[in-house]
C-alpha cells in the first residue's frame, strides 16, 4: 500500500470522535470577544462588529481554484486547492495582493458555502485544501471543515499564514491542520512595525512556529513528493537584508529542526506603497547577490531542505 493510500488526514479522526464539531463550537464562542489572533481586539464579531481584521461573523473569499504556482510538495501534478480569504491581520506596505488583503475584495460566504468550495476543489483532483491568509478566520474555517468532513472531505488541510498567529487559535487547530505553512517575515520588531505595522511580530511568529512544529513535525511527503503532513516555512528575502534572514534561518535550525523544509523566496518586487520615498530599500527588487547570500546563510546554519523550483539560473543548490 502506498503512503498516500494509507494516509488519513488528522481531522477525520476528530470527526469520528465528535471532537471536530465540539472544537467548531468552541472556536465560534471565541468570536464573541475575539482573541483568535495576537491583536486580541475582543470585539463581538458574532454581532458583525469588526476589529483590526475588518471581518465579522462570516469569512470573505476572494477566489478559490487549483493553484499550480505553490511549492512543489503542495502543487504536485493537479494543483493545491487554494481558498484566498479577503482581509488580513497584517498591514504589509509592499503586499502584492493588497486589493484582497487591504481593500477586502471578495464575497462573504457562510460555513456551508465555504465547505462546498473545499468539496469542489477535492472533486477537481487537488492534492490538498490550502487556506491562504487564514489567521483572522480560524473559527469560520473549523466550522466549515466540520461540515465538509461530514460530506466526505478527506484530503490534507494547509494553513498558509502570514505568521502572525495566536497560540489560542493554533491550539484549536491542533489535530485539524495537517500542513502548516507560515511566513517568517522579520527577525526585528522595529522593522516589522515600520513595514507591516506589527510591533511584536517576531515574538508571536516564533512562538507560533514552535507550536506548529510541535503539532505536525517536519514535512513528510509521499513517494511522489507530495506533502502529507508537517511544517513548511516561507521566508521572503527583502532588499537590504531587512527581513533578517540570517537570524531566522539560525532560529529554524537551532530551535525548530535542521530538517525544516524552507522556501527562500526571491520574488520580492515593490508593490502597493513600497515605491514611496520613505520605504528605503523596499523601493527596489531583491538582487541575485542577496538571494545567493540568503542560501549561503541557510546552509551555514544547517538547513538543507529547500524548495528550489523557482530558483534562478545563477543559483546552484
């Protein structure tokens, strides 16, 4: 029997025990005084009040489709079933999807509608369900997963996050999410405040990554190289060393695992407000030299599992 055939997503076990529905109810209760991300706005989102994320009782979805542009272990041959949520709990001044994350383009969906999207993506043959920017809609996701699981959802779930997540939310997701894919955007709090308006990002980001790894461990793939379970970290290399790449890769190697699967992303380009004069190095693209340095730092720290499909011709792994 192949690894894929013998694999069962974590949430199917919770479904059989009744824990998945109980967890959905508990998560929705948190919306009454919302503390499901580090902002802890404590507004009553069930009455459609909104906090920093600008999202009330129901999630908003920009689009959903089989995505062939994700990391190799996620996209496989039939795509990653991405669901792009509108709004965000970060305010990145260079966001390439700011129409969705900052302007909130999309439509409001019920739990049943969100569940139907998951089932449609599974029907289309996607290898997984990939929740993009989910940190502010954790309760809505769990609610919809419970509905979809009852209707036959049985592929891995990916939590594709900007990395500003609370331990309260992650504990609700324990045993539900199969693959965590957090960003690690910054090593320095002042830089996070300037460019994403989040002063305590590194503290919460590192705590979240520790908890994610505790839950799912290192990335495990089947015989075709398609992810089944584990942690996959994204790090966007920023111009001028603003992201603190060296410190982040050392943290991963020394405090998480040297077997951490990491995507060192070199596709930064100045978008949204990044072309303004006060944005410093963010007004330019990242250079080939900066990317080569990022890989050198990662290898020097002891990391060795890289997503390399997007590498440029100059990069030799």
